[in-house]
C-alpha cells in the first residue's frame, strides 16, 4: 500500500506563533505540536550546518510513533564543494547524528544551487556515493575526519533503506540523460513548484515521489487556492497508484518502470506569511 505524507518545511518560524501555534505554546514544544498535525516535516537546519546528535535524539523523542523526517543534506556538499571531493564531507554528515533519528529518518533531500550545471560524470559519482541503507550510511560515517567537531554517532539500530531526492535549479538539468541517471540509481527527481522561477517538471524517477511547494504565484509567500490544490491532489492520486498525470511537462518522453503504487512526500515551503500549515492541512483533506 502506498503512503502519502503531506507536511511542512521546517517548524520554527516567529510569524507562526499565535497563528498556527497556540499563543501560550512555549517554543520548545513547537515540534511536538506540529508533528501531531502532520505525519512528516522537512528538517532544514542540517542544510546550514552539521547538527548535534543530542538534537537529533531530542527531535526523535518529541515526535510520535510513525512520524517521518525528511532531512536536507548539507549545502557545503552541494553549494560550496559543488559535488567535488565530497567523500569526507559525506562521511561527516552521516556521522553527525542524523542516524539517531532511527526509523523516523525518511528521505534525504539534496538541493542544488541555481548556478550548478549538469555535468554527467560528476553527478553520477555523487549518485553512486549515496548510501542505500542506514547500515551503509554508518559504514560511510566511519570515514569522518577532523572537520567533525564532536564525537561521531555511528549507531543505526535496525537497518532500513534510505531514500534520496534531488532538487535542481539550473536549466542544464533539463536533459534526458539526467532522468536516466536518476532512474538508474533510484533517486527521486523533486517536483518543485517555485512560482515560475526554476524548472518545473514531473518526471518520475524512483519508487517514491518527492514534491516541494514553494509558492504558487510568489516564491515562499503566496498560498495555494482550492483550484491549485485540487491539481496537486489529482497528481498525488496518480502517483500513489503507480502512474503519473500525462498532461504535466516532463523532461523525457520515456516512462518509469511500472509499479502498482508509489509513496508520495509533499512539503509546503511557502512559510513567510503562514500559508504552509493551512495549505498542507487542506491538501491532506483533499487526498
């Protein structure tokens, strides 16, 4: 059976207090509150810096059974190093404590900068490095170096599969060879709605689909009306039945391998004006 998880990108935003969050809710309880409204949340702090094992443990404890985090991979790998010489930084990331999320560790999101072009050889090397299980991630983590400023966290509990998704922002990725590579490695192409700023395509490349909704008309600020949300609901129904909506633009005409169902993860990132929580709840009701 396919699972559809619709949630929000991040949870700690000052404008949400007294609007989405109750006025008397203390800040340390915001994750506990949000994780009981949504079955999944994107964890964004890991994009900006390596987090501490005790933070991951706390986030695990604050969320209910069955909850899933998507974790954003470090921008040091994607933006600073631009996918070159990344073996040690990858090890440091997986040694930083992310494995403390245990069974709540869901997809890992790798967002590329708008200036990063598609270079097939470099990109395939990156895809080949991505660990496919938490056991493989722990093995990779043992290669950490001195840039990890705290004790490594190498435990992983019961091993489970790891899913990876990539979000592109440069037109050079609009290339059938890019889709072919993603399908070869089972990595999801992020369907990103960015108010027309970055490429928006709907190619299915993995056993799951990952969607990021950054804003309908204006990036990070505008909400989604019922008609727009209805279109996303239509797509979700097709994806979770193993298909895809034929009218949506794709990079390649070739179709992915047939599946009876696909899991779907959807994250609203239009957080600036407190649109994300309401939009996520409305879309959840629709599907």
